[in-house]
C-alpha cells in the first residue's frame, strides 16, 4: 500500500468517530441560550457549527485529503437525521429555528470546509 492510500484510510478511520462526536456534542449544544434584554439568544447553534467546522478542518489538515472532511460531514448529517427521526416525543432535534440551523447549517459548513481544505491537498510551492 502506498503512502497516500495509507493516509487516506487512516483519515477515514478517524473521521467516523469524530463525526459521531460532533453530531452528539452539537446536538447537546444547539439549544443552549442566553437571555439578553428579554430575548433568547441561541449561542449553542453557533458553537455546534463551529465545533463541526473545526473538527473538519483539523482532519483535512492532518490527513492532507478532502475525503475525511467529506466523511465527517456525511456521517454527521446522517447521524443528525437519525436523531431527528427518533419518533414522536423522542426526537432530540426539534424542527424549529435552532434545530433547522443546526441540521442544514451542518451541510453548509461541510461545503465551506471542503472548499477551505482544498488548499491542504495541493503540494507546497517551492
């Protein structure tokens, strides 16, 4: 096995538990609020998306490949889908503003991180 394939396989193996952690931790975070002048500010949604983006960036830079970044996004989105469809009264993500921003924002963050991580797969200029 060549060096590039080994790095990609190692990146994918690391991406699955990272994605599950991001999905669970982000779901726990996304409903956190702060009361400012009588208005609930959902800071947890931004923190959850920032957590996902930072983990994707870390894996993309570490593996120097786009594939682990994509795997984190896909597995995280699939895990969020499983958490949404848990059934009536059991769903951890409710279809309201913070829930929708967390679910659909995770797809948007993945696209942005894929574009950002393009720079890590190119050889350095010399």
